[in-house]
C-alpha cells in the first residue's frame, strides 16, 4: 500500500489510483458524513474508483458536461 511521504515508481494511472484509494478509505472512515465530487477523465477498473462512478459523461452520446448546444462550430478566437 502506498503511503504519503514514500516514493514508488509507477505510471500516472497507478499514482491516480493511489489518490482514489485514499479518498475511498477516508470516505469509509467518515461513514457517509462527507461527499466528494471528483471530475477526472481517467476511467479506472479498480473498485476504489469504478464502484463510485455515478455518471460517465461523453460527447459521443451527447451527455457531456457542457451541452453540445452551447458549442459553436466554425468560430475562431482572435
């Protein structure tokens, strides 16, 4: 298990998983007394992440965080 202050080699997904595991443990200890909202583009298979995903937002099926109707195509900023 990774602990704050220790160094481990690994890729970014591994390090991100450590963060989610810490959030998961903290929420378990607080027994529902705290809510955490995380917006992240990663999609990890680990239960500490996947069991808590409420919504997967995607522009492919028009459920993006920003509605596609708000987007203008063909414009450029100067």
